[in-house]
C-alpha cells in the first residue's frame, strides 16, 4: 500500500473551498483552503453563488496541488456531501466537491467515499485529541450556519439541543457587518473581545436556555438596537462574546448532568475563538469535566476531517 498511501478530501461549505491530503499514518500532508468572496456589506452568499465559486476554485486548487504531489499515491478520494448525517440533510454547495471527487476517483481508479460536513468537523479535531480512542462524548458544532449540541456514541450522532433559529456564527457576523467589518467577521470580532480589558456592566441580557435549546434572534436584535443607540462598539462586542461563552458553559453543565458523559468536544469556526476558549476553559478548570478544543486551525471549515474519514474507510476495507 505504500504507493497508495494518500487520501484526498474535499469540502465545499457555504464559505470555504477546502482540499486536504492525509496519509496512512494519519499525518496531514497538505491542507488548502480558499474563502469564498462576499461583497462588502453583505451578510452571506446565496447557495447558487457559493456553488459557482466552488466550481471555479476546485480546478485551480487541484491543478496546483497535482503539480506538487505524486497523484499516483492517492488511494481514495472523499468528499462532504451534506450538512449532517441524517436523511433529508441537503445543501447544493456540496454538489461541487462530490461531482469533482467522483470524476477524479473514476479517472484514478480509486474508491470514492461520502461523509457529512458535520462528521468532518468532528473528526478533524477528535483524531489527534484525547478523545481519539473514546467511543462516547458530547460535542458542540459551532459554525457560521450551525449551532448544535451533540451526543456521539459508537459512531452515531444524536442531536441533544442547540439553537432553534440562528447560529452563534451568524449573530457574530451580522453584528460585525453592522460595524462595517468584512464578512466573515469572526476573527476581527474575536480580536476586539480579547483586547478589551476594561471591566463593564453587562449590556446584553443573558441568552435564555429552554432545556438544552436556545434562540439567538433575540440577542442579535439586542445588539442591533444597542448599536443604533450609539453604544461603545468594543464594549458591545466584548459583552456579546461573554454572553456566548456563558451560554456554552451553562449548556455544557446541563448536558453533562443529563447524560452522565463528562467529555465535551468543541468544533466549528466559533470554537476557534481565543476569547471563548479562554472563558470556557477557565470556567471548567476546576470542575470534573474534560473540555477539548483541539487545534484552532482545524476548528474552522476544512477538508482534513473528511480526508481522515476517507482514510479510515480505505484502510479498513483493505484489511
């Protein structure tokens, strides 16, 4: 198998075109990403526009990749084909990766595997974490379009809770765009929250929790209303991130108490926030709960987890 020791992964999410190659030892050979273009002032992309950009990006990225690696070492190709591993889960953007992946696999004469975007997120962080051998854990999938609290057990994923309407990523991006930032605004908003040192009274009401579910349209409305009043922007950003971190801590405590599982994985672009990582980590530092964030670079959208999953399927099928 030495001459077929690579797996190429593709992930075409709503805002990033991603390619990755991992090898038979689980090492990351390459991890390439290209953000989709969102016009200044806009708060997202239509699916048709995102799909078109993926179709433009993938050939260019592949040609560059194949100029730097031996494509004959590719033993399988894997792609994300849907948002979640459940019936009826569908988004057109994933067609780009699947279609290119199938054609390449046929041309190279290698297997093609499909997984969900969510499974890729979990695997990217879990693979080289303290959860690598665990069969059961809780997980937050916190991205630009997803805010889910999951119970992963023996390979199956059960939704325990999360947001009913918006995601944390959407709230952050919408507030950031209202502040004149480019979309996506998460990194700049996080930097402001981290650098804000002044103590302040809370500006926003706490996000209410119903069981293990939350609604986030209310806090976005609060933020927009405060901005119209002329609130200090940096103070608002800091308070928003404090509120998000506090909500995640409360949800985590309730989920751990309800399931008896004390291992909690955080993934998705929001989980790359330095501020949220620090606040959640400090909150649980002296509590009997294992909090795992993993490499921030692997929390945001990437194809590494999809490649890992393709490798697992390939190596197991060849045993």
